[in-house]
C-alpha cells in the first residue's frame, strides 16, 4: 500500500491544529467525545521509546527499538464550563476510582493527511488511560492530565473534523 | 460571515455604563470640552496573541476611555482662625477635581462589576470573551491643558478585553 502523502503545498508547514487528539468514553449508553488541548499552548505525543544498542567488533552500532509507550501531556488542562471530560475526570478523582481512568479510547487524527472529501487519516487506540496529575493553579483551576496511548491500534480515517465523526478502519 | 466591528460592539457595551452614557462620546479624536469622553483604541500587539493547539487564539482588545473635565484651582485644605486666635487647618472635600475623578472611578467600578457578573460585550459568534478589566485601579490624570477656557484635565481609564477567537479552529 502506497504511503499517503501530506496534503500540504511544497515546503508548507503543517499547523499544529492539524494534529488532533480526541478522547472517547461511554457514559451509560451514551458515547462521549472531547477534543483535548483547549487552552493548551504546547502538547506533543512523546513516544518514550525503549531501546537497546549493541556494538560489533568493528565498532558498528545496532539499535533496536523494543517498545514505545506513547504519552501526551496537556498542561494546562483548565477546569472549563461545558467540559464533559473534565467533569468525568474530576468525578473519578473525587471517588478515587482509579480503575476508571483506563476506560478511554483515544483517536489521533493527522488532518494534514487527507481532505474533507476523502476523510482524514486517524489511528484509534483502545483501552487507554487518562491520568490527572494535579489540581490547583493560580488565577484559574488547572488539572493537568496525561493521556497514555495503549498501542492497541486500528488505523483508519475519520470522515470529518467534528465531535460526531465516523471512524472507518482501513480495508 | 460579516466581520464584526469590535469598536462598535465595545461602544454598545460601554454605553451601558451610566457615567459614560450621560456625556458625549467621541471615537479616536475628540473635541476637548468639559465632560466630553473619547474612546481611543490602542494597538493590539502581536505578542498579545496566544495560539492554542486546538487552533483557537487568545487575543486582547485594548482601549482607553479619555475623560475631559474642567479643573478648579480651589484648595481642599485652608486655614481658619480658631477661637483661641490660632490658625487651624480646615478640610473640605466639596471640590470639583475630586468629583471629576469620581466619574472615572465609577467607570472602573462598573467594569469590575460587569466582569464579576460575566456581562461582556458581544464580539460575535466566533469570539468567547474571557474577561473585561481595567489596567489601573484608579483613573489616571494624563495632564491639564491650562490654555483652554475653562482649563481641562484629561483623565484616562485603560481597558483590556481578553477573548478567544475560534474562527480559525478546524474542529466543529
């Protein structure tokens, strides 16, 4: 299968807003979603690769990547009116129901691949964990979070960039 | 979607303040006359914008409200001769200059009250107002023009409106 090319002009940089992380969870029988990163200025998926390197008698290095543990931090993650995920995490925090932190699906949408007609490339990670790191701050209440991707990945695409997108796995 | 004129929207808002509504308001330039007010938008600096990863941008709208007030050259502390014949200081606060500064203070207090109540100007559907604040807790006396008749003092109240511009967001 050919590698999909970026939907960008030659030398055009991809704006940060074209990389989206969306959390999904079930509330009763309702599936809820929320785009992560509101009021966050800088956030990256850190792959935290575990590597091992051997060197042969000629001095040549051979490096293996054994695993990755992708993680994305959102700081600040402000307590905002209307944020269902914020309310969900705050409820878990209040009850100290830690096992409920590992019930999330995360979508990583790379909107610089694809378009409005054909959809945008996305990867779906199931059984992910979203952890709250602290609660407080200065002028506004901040609850920084870390999202841990499971690497249980289904590649596919989403039909649009909106809360009610449809995810379709690759054939 | 037609562009929203933030100056007009802000004027609509600031006119809800009684101390502003009761006097003539000028935009950008004003005739220096007693009790005239002037809205003077100030430059939005590039550094005033903060881009977030979801494509929204925090911006600020800055403006000064200038208030022209006639000045009085009357002391608030005078000397009176007491019953013993000794001079003693006498203080009166019925002074035009103090009253004039009260107008600016009333505007500052009104802005603070609106901010606490989250009553904000309407900057359109793609703008979420975060806060409306003044830059100082007291009106600033910028200077006095003694060549006018009557001499005029210019007071100013700086205003900063912080808002989130969602127009460039791709997530709907």
